[in-house]
């Protein structure tokens, strides 16, 4: 790809080693893993090896991993699974006000159908407070669902503390780890996590495949009706090449995590510092420390992010405003509103998310382009002109 790709939170390129691992399962080893003959059983074995490998990388047991079509399905499944009690009564879900729509919209639907959902506030840096979780728990609470790391601002939540609270109170705890898995170490047992969603295309695996970890002793609700795949709870012929690619991608992501973290954190901090020092009226969104290693969310005053993104695109710099799912939406996102970004900055939010291939030269170039383009856009802004007059 030519250009500078800074949108790794939207998706990542599948690694060539991953594609190589997947290829035979489209052609020579195309067999349906549910068939009884020998070659199919070899494919079945390979899938089970991937299940074991994924489980070991997140501190789970192989029988606790269920393959899905991605993060959205895993999130929808986890939420619907715990929305009702065993005797089919609506329960109470506690979630945060900055979840991805794959959680937010399913919560809205659960509410429309009669369930009760509490949306916890976050502080100005995007963190949920454990005391707020504690205060929201009632006798009816069946599930806590708080994302591991936010896709728009990169803030990492106090997962261990929430997990310990959930354990103490005997409540299931789901976390949407779509942005975190492959970026930061995850250990479901140590952190008291009972369900976890992940998606392969965020860690250099293929698109359209993910997994849901479901703790062994949690009662499982069947999600897709049909055949007996995934131990009878998620029907549908397995995406064999996708599952195999996901296993390889996570293996590579875990093996390179430390190196990538160092490199990405360095570039992330460098980018944030240069923006803050060299572009006036800009502010960083999200948490200073509890932040994904590759994530920069910045808000510029006196401009509209849509115009800036077009200019960056023309310079072959690819970033996004908030999240890819909200591109084209003129309203500030629910996350930007929840962290109370000052009104005058809300329209100018840009997300840069780095990957292992990004370099310091690229970041230097991006900052130079930003300085020039931000200044150009501000020249066209009547608010900026008024502000300058008032200040002089
Ligand atoms: N959850 C979060 C936090 C995400 O960032 C995304 C995708 O951007 C999803 C869920 C949805 O995952 P998928 O694209 O695999 O459906």
C-alpha cells in the first residue's frame, strides 16, 4: 500500500505468514470439519489445535473458546446470553456509556424488549469507576459488560478491579476486548473475566472471524440455530481458513507484543507531544497512562474533522474521525460526549492508530502536513477570525 496508514483500530493488513497458513484450507484441505472421513478429521484436528492455542494465550481452557464471525457477533451473543435469568426473567445489565455499538445497540434492543440496562458514566479521561459499578449492582443484576479498551479514545478500563468485584458478587463479567486483544496481555482467569470478545482483523488476522470466551460454569444460551457446530451452541459450518488464520495471527501478535508495544508507545507519545507543542488549540482525548500503546485521539478547535480528513486523504494519510463505524455521522460520537470534550473541540476529533510498520519519518511527515492543513482550515473559519480579533 502506498501512503501512510494510521487507522489500525479500524482494521489491519493480514500478515503474509497468516495468509500462507490459511491458503491450503481454501484449496487442498477444503474439507468440512464435520464430515466423518479422514481428511475432514484432519481439518477438525487443526481447528481444535487453534482452539487450544488461543485458549492458552488468554489464560482459558480450550472448551471455553467459541468461534464467531467477529467481534460484533461475540458481543451480541454475550449480551443476549446473560440478559435473562435461568427462569427466563429479564435481568439487569450494567455497562458503560462508551461501549462500541455492538454492545450499545444490543443493550437498546434488550431494553425495548423489557430488560433493564444501566449505562455507567465515565470520567473525562474515559475511565469507568469501580465504585460506580458497585453502586449500580442490584439483586437483579445478571451481567457487567465493560469494554477492555475503547476504540475511539484508546482508554483502558480497570478490568482487574471490575473482575474482582464481579467475582465477589457472583455476577458474570463480559469484556469487549476487540481493541485490546493482541495489543496488551490478557489473562481471563487472573482478571475475573467470565466472557471476552475478540476479532481477528484487529490483530493482523483475516476479517469476518473472531471468538467469544465463555467461562466453563456459565450457563450457555444457544446463539445460532442449525447444526451441531461449536458444541451445539453456535451453528454453521466453521470458517476454517479464517479460524486458522486467526490462530496464527494471535500467535504472532503475542510473540511480537513487547517489541511492538515499545515501538508504538514511542511513536504514539512522539506524535501526541508534537501535536500539542506545535499545533495551537489542540487537545488529546483519553487517558495519559491507561491507554492502548498505538492510540492517539486528538481534538482540534476551529475546524471540522471531516474537512481535515479529506485533506489528509489527498496527501495519502489515512486516519479516521472517532471510529470507522461512525464515519459520515456529523454528530460528535457518544464517546466524545460522554468524556465531555469541550463543545468547541467536539467537531474536530481525529483518531490516529499506529501499527508495527509505521516509522518516525512518517510521523514527522504527518505532523508537518497537519500543521499546514489545520492552519489552512482555520483561515476559513469565521469563529477563528472572531477569536483572533478578540484576543488581539
Ligand atoms: N467492539 C469494538 C471495541 C470494536 O472496535 C469493533 C470494531 O471496530 C467491534 C466490537 C466489532 O468487531 P467486528 O468488526 O469484528 O465485528
